[in-house]
């Protein structure tokens, strides 16, 4: 498999899933600030120009976190990245979708690329307003997650799942830029960060563990 990733991005969550399953893969680094995601050779693989992308052996490219995570969970069921109980599996998928869509898509996107939301002539103060709004969305989103998480253990059920991977990269971003995490979310983040696989991935991506 070929895995196209950017260290410290949402692809970190997929990187953790791949290492959790102990799957062999080739890692290809996409330097977004340098415009690697817009190069013709990469757009042939992922026309959206986004990361992560996973290309299974002999298969079609999977071009977003959700599709990759679900493909991994269903293709390698021995890893139990989704709970066997259908109700718990649905909860894990729902929580993953909330992390991707709300925390990342609505919140952190405004924090990291506020310029997408304002016209060039309206930059400056309006850009700061967008960033502030993004931080508010993230904070409110983590409050929702706080009410969903158990006091101990993993996000859903008794094993690490795709929901944990999606939450982790958002928690990691919040930690990096100083957005406070509610108590249970912070404890969840600290538990995941202490896991050997997560420590390995962060070290490989250039972060101190």
C-alpha cells in the first residue's frame, strides 16, 4: 500500500491505524505549504488534492479519512477497529464523523486556513474573526465529546477504534495551539498519547513524545 500523508495533519490518525494493524506500507510525504498536493502527479491519484490518501495494493485510491478508516476496519477485522456490537460500531462511526466534520471541518479549518472564508480585500480583522469563531466551534465541539466519553478507557467500547484515531488528531491540534480540553477529553488524549503505537507515530512524524 502507498500512504500519502503530511506529518501532524489529520493523516496522523490514519498513520496510527496503519501501525495499530501492523500493516506494511510506503509512506509518501506531501508538503502542502510547498504545493505538493496540487502537483499533476498527485492530482492523478487524488483529484481533490487533499490528504490523507491510501492506495491499496491493486486497488483504487481512498481519498479521505472516513473512507480509509472504514476500509481498514472492515478489511482487517482482526484488528477490531470497530466494535463487534452493531450499536457500538454505529456509535464509533458517529463519533468519528463528528470529529472529522465538526471539530476538523467546521472548527480547525477556520483556525488554520481562515483565509478561505474571507475575500482578499477583507483580510486582517475579518480573518481574525474567522479564527476566533473556529476556536469557539472547536471548544463547543469538545464539550459535546466530553458528554459522550466514558471516564476511563477508549471512546467507544473496550478497545481502541476508528473513533479514537479521529479524536486524537483533533485533541493533538488543540494541545498544540492552546485550546483547553475538557477533563474527560484531556484524560482520553493523555491515555492515547501514552500508547506505544501513538508514541511511535509521533516520533516518526517528528514530534517529541
